[in-house]
C-alpha cells in the first residue's frame, strides 16, 4: 500500500516539473512579439538570428489574424504609422526594409511586399520594430544593429 502512495507522489511531482518547465520555457524563450499574438492567430511562422556576441539580432514573425487583432497588436507595442515625414532616432535607410537585413530565405514563407505603405514603426536608438497587415497576415520584423 505504501508504494501506491509514493508512486502517486512521484507522478504528481513529475507532472508539476513538466508544467513548470513548460511555463519557464515559454516565459524566457518565447519572443514578446509572439507572446502578444491573440489566441485566434494561426499559421504562425518565426525566424530569428542573433550575433551571439554583440547585441545584434533579427526577428521575423508571420501569423494569420484579422484586421481588428492587428490594430490591437500595433497599439500594444505603441507602433506609429510610417510616413515620409516621420522622424526617427536614426536614418531609416537601410533598416526600415521588409526584404533586407536578415530576411529568411529558406522556404518562401516570408512574403511581405516591399512597400512601406501601412507599416507601423517603433525606433529606439539602434532597435527597429515594425509591422504591417497584408492579405490576412500580420508581418512583424524587429532588429538591432
């Protein structure tokens, strides 16, 4: 009879470790840009690169969401609509670009148009984060150089 009680405790402990491990992985290894996706998001794809030594990185996220969820997403990150007269901490060239600066070239899933029309932007020093909504998809790119 004692072994059944110990087995139950061991199984409960194992389940708790699994739950805590999953939580820790999501908390510390998932990008805030992905965490902020609404529950309705589907077809989620990500690509990331980092220098490893320097703080340089490039992150790309694509997800199918609706236009209302896109507006909420942009507001959550305080992204402002890009205009030709927009002022940034540094020149947007070459950083504010949908196709350059580490864009994934693997299986063709990264397909935003090159146009900056409808692009919402945040720039703080050498960090850029920008998003747009095209063909039912949210495209987000974040980089630091």
